[in-house]
């Protein structure tokens, strides 16, 4: 049997390996740049927080959504939308929670957990759906890296926004919270949550949309 083809195969494999390495190296700057760029996170823009008849209605929801809609195009494809959905398991303190908020103990498919229409157009990415207040976790880290530059908006300031901000900052993310792109159960609770988060500067900074 002739050994002539073997060097040719070896050369072809070497060329292929060099090409793949070059392609990976060329892609790395673009990927790194995309990960380093700020990501807009819109936390839980759902009917349950928008409906004024809901026990969880966020005061100023519509105004905050208008600010979010104006901001979103600046982030291109770097927009993440989340949803809070009730978990299947009722363990530990969640039992007491759902006893307190029985109205929310519904199937995840209930229309009250849908995104409001204005939020449905914000991102082409699939929503991050979690049964926890904070939305920072493995899914978001896998999507945008472990220490991203986050711009947080959404509902409610005094619950899911603050829970997300603190967890993200604790893991090394740089966080900016847009004060007028969030809303809470009351103006007092909104301001209290903003003040709490601003105490974590420089990891968390509270700014207005105009300051972004």
C-alpha cells in the first residue's frame, strides 16, 4: 500500500486546524466587545404589575414603560426581558408567601403573567422566566457573561428590581438602575428601594434615563 496520501491528509488537517484557529481568533474580539457592551434588562413588564386592579399594581407603570421603550433601540439586540412565574413547588417560606398572596397562585399560563403589549416588541430573545424575585442567575450569566455591564429597568423597584441588582452586583456585575424606568407599589417604596441600591455604589449606580 502506498504511503503517498498520508502527507497530503496531514497537510490538509494542519491547514484546516489553522483556519479554524484563525476564525476563532477573529471572532473573539467581536464576541468580547458584545459581552462588554451594556445590556438592557427589563424586569417583569407583565400584566399583573400593569393592571391597576391587581394587588401588585406598580404605581407609574405606564410612564416607566414609555421610558423603557424609548431606551431600548439604543441597545440593539442586547435587550433581555424577564417574567416572574409562580413555581410548581411550595417549599419553605414560599408556602407562607402564596398563602399571603393567594391571587397569584395560578398556572404560569394565566394571562395575568403575560407581557404587556409594549414589552412584547422589546427583544427578539426568549424571555427569562423564573419563579424567584431576583432574575440574575445561571441563565443570564450564560447569555451575557459572569460580570456584565447591566442597565436595569422594570417592576417592581422594591422587589424584583432590587433583588436582581443586589445579586448581580454581588457576583461582580456593574449595575446601573434607571430610576424613571422603574416603578413600585408606591412612590415611597420606589424611593426607598432606589436609596437602598444607591448605597452599593460604585457597584450599583442609580441614574435617570437622561443621564445614561
